[in-house]
C-alpha cells in the first residue's frame, strides 16, 4: 500500500488529528481534517503535505476527501508546492566511499540510487525480480512494483531505468551477492538519516541528498558540454513529469502498452544516455 516510512508518518498524523477532534467534539471527517491542517500553523509546504496525507488516508478508507483535495489545490495555487529548503547535494566520491564501507545490500542500494537519481525509499523497496537484466555492461530496473509507482500509470515512460557506464559492473556484482531478495535493504529513509547524522563526514546530508547530488552532477556535466542529452531524458530518469518538446522520443502511454518485450522497451526509452554520465 504505502512505503514503511509513509505509513508510519500517516498513522502518527491521524492520531494527532483524532485527538484534536476529540478535544473539540468534532467529527472525524474531511471537513474537520481541513480545519485541523490549517490549525497546525506550519509552513505552507507542511500544510500541503498534511492535506495530501490525510486526503490519501480518507481515500484509502473509502471516505469523502473532497474538502482536503480542495485545500491541497488551493495551497498549490498559492505556491506551497515550491520547496522552501532542499537537502544538501552529496558529492559523488563521498557517497561512494561511504557506500563501499557498508554491507552489500546497502552499498547496492546507494549505487542504484545514485545511478538512477532516485529517492532512497524507492530503491530500498526494490525486489530482485524488478531487475529485468543484470550484466556488467547494463542493468535494467522496472520501478512499477515499488510503492509510489503502483499508484501511477504502469506504462508511463519513467517506469524503467537503464543503468550503463561507470559503476554498472559493480552494481551487477553486488546484485549477484544479494540475490534473491524481496526488499533490497531494511535500512529505511529514517534509519539512513539517523546513521548519517551520527557520522561527522556525513552529518550535513540526508537520504534525499543522493537524488539531489545525482541531479546536480548531471547538470554540471550538461553545463560543461561533457554530457549532451535531451532535457526530457533527465526528467524521465528522475521520474518527474516530462515537458512537451523536450527533444527525446515521446511515446504515448497507449503506444507503450503494446511493448511486450520490457527490456527492449526500457532501452527504447533511452535513460541509459543519462546514466552513463553518472
């Protein structure tokens, strides 16, 4: 249903909301939830996060969540979706030095997160069957069965990541050491954050620093001319919404449904053109 950390955060938020309604004699419905969100008086980004989380909970229970969805839309229109702070990008060599000192599963997760510019939670939830192809020259990953991907159209272009270039052989070796696995690593996003806070060399970074570091790295390659790839392919690799006219092959979701060979389909979507520079 949800990733472990997401489930825990939403359970905690629901308990807060429930206690708030009990104290005021209000029903636990979406109207009260909207009032609760506004009463928290956190930053607009936090309000949006709370509104989306509670909306998801009400939706999961099959209950009306329209007031929360309307509140979230209003917050987005007011600019709440624009982050006020970002994680510090982690330098590539520092991440690799840390990763290679860890057990194989954690090292594999870190290398995959870097090469695919992904969130830690997306990577740690991967199972071995989601690695469609693993060779020293190429690794192909299908994100579809990870928690966030299940909510998306299974045929969106960002479903796959093709890993090529530096670190690919190391990833293949680590994969063979760790397989089979139902979950790549038990180290959650929260656990990684705690681990890094306790290590002086890593204390300035958080789990999201990996994705930011990879994105920063590829932008630097693009700016210097060392990498020449369409912007839409960077969007595709990072699993963000692709913009029209980005210069990369643009397949409709309907067309992608006809691709029975997933390995060929993943290659045709060209994310390897980005990962070979990471």
